[in-house]
């Protein structure tokens, strides 16, 4: 299982980062530069989803503790006080000139105190299975937390490189705009020298102005991409400081073994781990359901204290000799739902239902394993495709740049037309766009492969 890198990040790094954020807000710095690792750290720290998953893990731990408590005896105590407004008294009895005075049948204000201890002796695995189920639920909550972290890291990576791509597009568009400005200056110089008609200057100026909206659009895309990243990082306001993401689009090639990737996916994929835990929980629940048709043996001990009273006067006795009378009771109880043994009982139906649901989960696991294999193969094919495009695109950029420089020089010397120069500009722009897009697509394909395998990075 691949563990999240957040466990290895130093707390001091986060403190330094937050310190600079505070400084930027109070005016000591106007720009906050964030790299990919810093972005991931901030995202994990601020994510409400992660915080909710952490709380779910703590709740599962509490449930496990409650389940384990069933192993130990339960102690209950009670105390009661009763007031009799009309206290009963037996009448005097006279027999052969001998009178037996009446007596009070009960105390006017009796107090009773009872303590009871109950202990399960044998439950045919009910307690054991309940504890095991709580342990599985805790593991499932931890898996959910790890998956939330992994998913968020990949989302941040995708958004981060989306921003870097937008910055590269902006750079290329501004560079192309600069080329068109140079072309306009050359056209003006040639026009002033009487070498070209005014139409060529107007055409170069029109070409320049028509391209400006693409630069504006590229600038807006950078802003939108930045907002997408900041949303994932939990940064709601940037008033008083600017955020710049530090990174570059570079081709880092990977070499993969398909069999090893499949093994990693079998170990790490969230859907598979979730279904496996669900299957384990269902099997435990099945054992609990079957155990419900068996008896439960428990023991109990109870001790009760009752306050005394004077039968002649009816006065309560709370202190002194013979004030309290105690009773000790102990025993063993056996309880069993006899109706659960009948063929038409709900317990029998639940047993059959549980077996069918277990088989259904097994089939679902098998189906996901097949789909994972297809996802991995598709991602690997996409990687090879984009890698070929990158290699070709790199050569294409070099050739397009050489062609543009040559055409510009020829245009300055009157050996090429303005149309040739515009075509060279367009060719260079397209080559650069295609090259950086191929690098970006390669990274996205790597992230798709990570998604298919169930990790957020490859070692």
C-alpha cells in the first residue's frame, strides 16, 4: 500500500510557509510563490473533506471501544425513596383477654439501594464477531481517509499543471504577439524606404490587432486556472497578496511493467479495498445472523439494601443497629429465540439473503479487476502516444523556429512576402502549442495511470 507523503513532510515547513503567508497579508511581501509540494501540503491541511474523514476515523475508534466493552461485566446501581401518605397498620387483636397490638406493615419512607453485575458467559461468537466488525469498520474508515488524501493530491496535481499549461500558453501567445509587433516594425521600415506599399503595413497592423484577443484570452485562462488551484488548496481570499505557482512543463518519462502495475492496482485500488472490507463485514454479519439462532448464556449477581422501620411506631430506621437489611441474589440465565429455528423464520431468511449478498460482492470484485486491467492498458497506450508526440513536437519546434528566423531575415531583405512571414509565425505558434500540449497530456496520462493503479505517485 502506498502511503501518503504528508506523513513525511516536516511540520517546520508548514510553519515557515504559513509565516510567509502572514507576512504577505500584512504587507511585508506582495507575492506568495507556491510549489507543487507546498500546494499539496496546503490542500491536505485545509480540506474539509479530509477533516470530515478524520472525524469518521475517530468515531470508528469510539465504536470499536464500545464493542470491546461487551467483553466486560456491566454494573448497574439504583436507589429509590418512597413516601406513603396513608401508612397502613394492622388492627389490635384480642384473644382470651390478651390483646396483641397492631403493627405497621411497611415503613412510611422506605429507601432501597441495589447494585447488579451482569456478565455474558457464552454468546456463540456474537461478541467476538461484533468486535471484529467494529475493527473492520475502523479499517474501512482509514481506507476512506487515505483515498480522500490520494484523490485530493491527484486533483491538485492536475489543476497545478493545468495552471502551468495556461502560463505556457500565455507565454507563447505573448511571444507570437511580439513577433507580430516586430513584423509590423519591419513593414513600416520597408514602407518608409519605399520598398513595399502602405497596404503591407496595414496588413501587418491588422494581423497584430486581430491576434491581441488571443493573448487576452490566454491571460484569463491563467486566472481561471489559478482560481481552480486555490479552491482545492482552501485559499478563499487573496486580497493583499498575489499567488504564483512555481513549476514547469517538462517531459519526465516513465518505464512501467504491466504485470507489476496490475499487482499494485489489486493492492491499492480503493474500490477493490472497499469491496474487500465490505465482503469481510458481510461475512462477519452472516456469522452474527447465524449466531442469533443459538442461546446466550449470562450470569448475574445482585445485592439489595432495604431501610428498616419500627413496626410498632412506623418510624423509619436509617441509622443504628438493624437499620438496613440486605439480600444477595445470583444466578445464570439462558436465553434463546426458539422461533428462529423454524424454516419460515426471519432469521433463516436473513441467512439466505446474506449468502446471496456475499456472492454478489465477490462477483463485483471480479468485475472491477477486469476493468482495472483495461484502464491500465489504455493509460499505457496513451503514454506511448504522447511520448511519440513529444519527441516529434520537440523537433517540430526547432524546425519551425529555424524556419521563422529564416523567413523573417528573408522578409527584411525583401526575399519573402508578408504572407510567408505570417505563415511562419502561425507554424511556430502551432508547433509550440502542440509540443507543450503533448507534455501536458503525457502528465495527465501518468495521472490517469495513477488513478487506475490507486496511487498518487510512482517511486
